C-alpha cells in the first residue's frame, strides 16, 4: 500500500483494488440508490436545480465529493429525458505534483473528461491571508471556476457541498458570527451575470460519500492546500467534532440542525434581514397586538 503524507493526499489502498468503472457506475443507482442516487435526484427536483437546455459546469477538485458529483451527473444524463449539457472543469491552485497527478488519474479512470486550468492561488492566499486562509481561498477558487464556466458558455456551476457542509455552516454562523445563515442549495452569482451556483449533493451524508469512495477503491485527495496544511486548527473541523459530540446526547441532532433552516417562525424572531434591509419584530408588534 502506498501512502503520501503532508501533501493533502493520502492513498488508502492499492490502485489494483479499484472496482471496474462499469461496476462503480452501476452501484451508484443500485447499492447506493437510497443513500446517494435518490437523494441526488430528490434535491434536483425539490430545489429545481436542473432545467432543459442548461449547460452545467461541474467543478472537480479531485476530492471524494466532486468526483461523486461528476459521476452522478453522467448517470443522470444517461438515464434522463431532459436535454442538458455538461462540462467538467478543475482549477489547479498550486497543488503538489502528486495531487495534480492523482486528480488526472482519477478523472481518467472514471471517464470524466475534465478541463484543468492553472491559477496559482495558494501562493497569493499564503501571502495575504496566512492566518485564516480557507475563507479567502474558497472565494477566489469559486470566482475562478465561475470565470471558466462562463468562458465555456455554461449558465450553471455545480459544486460538491453536502449535508454535513450545510449543518456545519449553520453552526459556524451561529457560534462564530452571531447570525443564522445556511448554505443555500442554489444561488445567483452577484459578479457573473446569468450564472447560477447549484449544490446537488445537498441532502447526501458525508459518511455515505466516504463509503462509496472507499468501496469503489478510489483514493481521492483532500483539499490539497499547502497553506492550510500548516495549520493546527480549523474552526470547521472543531464544529464538526462539536456536532458529533452533541449527537451522543441529542438524538438526530444533525437532522434537527438541518431542518431548523426550513422551519423558521418569523413571529418568534427578534430581527431578520432581507438583503440590506433590517427588520425588527417591533415594526409589526403594535399591529399584531390588536388582533
């Protein structure tokens, strides 16, 4: 077994244990139908993420989430009556050479025709945001992907954020920013006209993605960031551990955090925002008291 450490990439099993590509694709809609495929198609319908005529750029980071997203979209196009186009794009922000090779190898094996473009973002982030690089890096990477998608004539950019990313974002906003804000299943770009971001893995658990990746014999890399690799702590990692700890005392706490974003009672909220407009319960309090 080969292991590469310190580069954001860890090989968890010999490459010759990988399953045949046809079996991997078949398993997605059979063995993993309930935890992955059905939740993927459910999110597409519930949040209206894909429409006929769309040209969707699927962002490939080389990690387990984006590789799964790419295969799900390929299977969807194979079995769907809807007409839509796909482009698979990846940005190399300054990966270690082993990560770049791993990205290319996985895409080749999984028959993902990825277009890779280079942006030396890691160097920039390390220079201007060394203490807290992840937020800035994520924004810069997304902007670069938007630009690449736009050049390819796409109207949507699909990213591999999943259920656990959603609930961790909710908790991070509450604990670190004093606000209630979630990661939306789709949103319109503010800087790229007629471009929309979609998150089709919105309802899929990270543990199921890990299981699919492991059982398929894949060894995707992590974020591959040479800047974050220097850090000893991450707020997102701390929040992930906190949610896990809470789960021991509160049954289905992860589901409750997730559902809280769908069950907000505005008549029991002190204040809320609508864009730049601030609202207070006092604005309507006197009128409500007359009922």
